[in-house]
C-alpha cells in the first residue's frame, strides 16, 4: 500500500487505512507509519479490514496500541468491514475486548 509523501494528502474524503491481505511483520512497519500519520489528524481513525485473509501478531499489536492511544486521546477509532478471517484471528487471540469486537457487530469500535 503506498504511503502518502505529504500528510496533507491524507486529508481527502477517504482517510481510512486499508489493512493488507496478509498482515505480517514485514507489512507492520508500513502500517505503523500510516497509523502515526492518521493519529495526527482530528476525527475518526478508520481501519478497513475487508480484504484481510491472514493477520499476524505484529499487526494485531499495532491495532491494539492504536486503539488504546485513540481512546486515551479522545479520538474515535473504528475497524470497518472486518473479514471473517480477521474476526476469527482476533477472537482466537482473545483480543476482541481490546479492539471492542462484538460477536454480532460488523464494525469494531
């Protein structure tokens, strides 16, 4: 996923961050940078997880940390359109509470 060279580029209408199909330690560094940039903007931090087929521990750690920081700073945080694979992995790792995942919700907030 391309990284905007200028944070102002993220100010467009769709500022959601799309998780990679395979979220691994290799892709986590790019995600970390994008989460830091997104946290610098006011408003909701939106993470789109609809294409996730697999998600590793490093990506999950970043998401938990981003949610905790957003909560601490009063910033809205939402994971939208979580794929079944994403939801299954979050539940298997017992991170549903940390990410606000409900068994009956399609959006994690």
